[in-house]
C-alpha cells in the first residue's frame, strides 16, 4: 500500500471525525434552543445524534471510495486531488446535515408555538368570535375615564 494513500486515509478520517463531532455538538445545542420541554430536548439530542451518525457513515464511505480511485501524476499531486475532493464532499454532506437539522428545528418551533397558542386558548375566559356585537361586553382598560392634562 502506498504511503500517500495511508496519509490520505488518516487525514480523511481525522477531518470526518472532527467535523462530525462538531456537527453533533452544535446540532444538539441548535435544536435544544428551539424547544422548552424536557422530552422535546431529549428528542432534539436524539435527532442531532442520528444526523451526525448519518454524516459520519456517508463521509467515511466517500473517503474510502476516493482512496480507491487512482489519480495520475506525482504522489503529492494525487494526495492533494484526493484531499480537495474529500473536502468538497464533506462540505456538501455538512450542508445536507444542516438542512436536516434546520427542518427538525422548524418543526419543533411550529409545534411549540401551536402548543402555546392552544394553552392560551384554554386559559382564556373570553370566547373569541368574529361577531362584533359579541365582544361589546368586554371592556378594555383604556376605555375607562380619562384625565385632562
């Protein structure tokens, strides 16, 4: 086995692991900020872990496939081409992972907002109606007597 190929595999695995761990850590915090409840936070952590595992598997597989391709030229030139291709593919995989995390966060925010609106409706002592005459009995604090200055 070529020494340049071993260096590429070592560099590729290090890059994938570092970027994947950063994705898992940041993704967990990113998703946890979008929800308030305990169970939802655990769900956010699980979703970030799943996306991170997918990222690791995909990029490690791409690293192995790039290592199997032979490139012409000197050993240094082949090493640089492999690293360049790997970095572009890692960036694309990272973008895809961020897209998945963002979709999960948007769904969590919408769900959290919906539950807050439902809770506010349940606590409300007044019925909301489209009929203007139905809301006439409700007085605003601004409707009281006003002082002249």
